[in-house]
C-alpha cells in the first residue's frame, strides 16, 4: 500500500542513487582529466629528454672527429702530415671493420627472429595434453 511516507522514501533512495551516480561520473571524469594531464607532462618531459640526448650525441660525434684530428696533429709532429692522416684513417678503418664483423656475427646469431625455445615448449605442451597423461 502506498502512503505519502513510502513515496518520499522511494524518491529519497532514487535521488540518492542518482546523486551517487553523478558523483561517480564526476570522479571518473576528473580521474581521466588527471591522467591526461599527467600523460601530457610525461610526454613533454620525454620529448625534451630525447631532444637533449640527440644534441648530446651530435656533440659527441663532433668531439670524436676532433679527437682523431688531435691524434693526427700529434703524429704530424714526428711524421709528415699525409702519413699522420693515413695512420688515423687506417685506425678508423680498422675500428669500422671490427665493428662490422661483430655486427654481422650478431645478426647471424639473431636470424631468423623466431622464438625457437618457446615453439619447442609449446609443442611439448601440446603433445602432453594430447597424450592425456599417458606415457608413451
């Protein structure tokens, strides 16, 4: 039986549920906004870090060039300039060759890029499941 008191209670519960849903929605929106702001701040920081890292790499490249020029100039004190430059060029060629050989070895070791151990384990697991626990 409906009375004025039960109708007010039903409206109170409905209004409270609506109020809770609105608050939950507002909290969810605020959390999304906070996450977006935090992500934006981190992306800006990451971008700035990457830019500074690239700048440092460029300066290191120039430093390396000047280091080899210094070595050539020091050798030129006791050798003709062309011989000093030839020696430094040979050093660079040797370093590049060594790095190239090491790179080829690593590339050969990594190809083909197939997870052989994981495939082997998956096959063993499949066989174990198919055997239903029976030993062969």
